[in-house]
C-alpha cells in the first residue's frame, strides 16, 4: 500500500506540467503562480475543514458516529471536480510535450 501512496506524490508535478504546457508561453508563470496559490490555500484550509468534520462525526453529541466522514467528504469533493476536469482536458489544443495521441 505504501508504494501506491508514494506514487500519489507524482500527481502534483504532472498536473503542473500539463497546466503549464496547456497555457500560452506568455502566461505560464501566471498559471504556475495560481496553482501555487491554490496549493497554499488547500494546505491551510484542508486540515481545518477535515478536522472539523472528523470532530462533528466522532464527538459524543454526534447523531451519527462516522469516523470516516472526512474520507467520504474528500471522495465527494473529487467526484464534484471530475466533470469540469474532464471537460477542461478535452479542450486542450494539442497533447502535452509535443506527443501524439
């Protein structure tokens, strides 16, 4: 399981490369800056939100005891972003790195 989890670390640089290659030469820095800013916001808000969700579903007053609630929320967030991500990937002009499909 650990090797699979380690492979997830490859996603960030790969996404950054795809986004930069999809942008014009003049706007690649802007794209990288926006992605870095979003990463920073997620690094701050993620622990706050998921800790709050975990607390709400595991404390004594919880109507439903569900310690896996943060994972369910993360899965729902991924499912919500999947359709726009697929739509955006279909709008790219050419394959990344000059390859062919």
